[in-house]
């Protein structure tokens, strides 16, 4: 799992908006984003794209956790409650997996464990291993 953590340190956009990968194991990942002023939209709540990026990054970590390159083919998000401060935590859980397709549900919560958003994603699992991809990069 250390290689996966190292790989995701290369995600420049996640780094730019201060998303941090906390945990990763097979079919699971957890990440956080400390809300800062630049995450807020014009009405003072966390911009939907920032929340989506946190969930999407966590989705990517969980879906690549088996060592096979996985790329998103579908993703949806439902914004349940607005957030304005504190920390957002995203937890991704694998809901199904076969050799080609896998699905994940990601819940984004705030410091008080209130659900902020629910993200669902599907990946296509390539034949290429993550390790071989890392060697090419």
C-alpha cells in the first residue's frame, strides 16, 4: 500500500487544493481536506468542485488499491449538506468488483460526522498493473 500512497502524492491538483490521503487498503481509501478560504464559493460554502475532487481522489485511491490500473468511466455526486469550515473526510468503499468493472461509494462527512455528499463511481480495470505503470512514468 505504500507504493499506492507514493503514487497518489503525484496528483498535482489534489496537492494544490490540499487533499491528503490518510489510509488505503484493498477496496478502501480515506482522505481529508482542511477547508480553507480558497475552497469557498461566492455564498461562503465549500465549492462543489472542491468536494467532488476530494471524493474523486479517494475513489481513485480505492479503485487502484488492488494493484491494477483503474480509470473512471462514470461518477455522480449528491450534495446533501453545505460545509463552511473545519475538515471534510472522504471514505471510499468498494461495492462490487470483477476483472473489468468495479463500483465504489464515497461518503464525504464533516467534523461532526454529518454527511456532506455521497459520490458513486465506476471504473474500468485495465490489464496493466499499477507497478508497470509506475515504471513507465
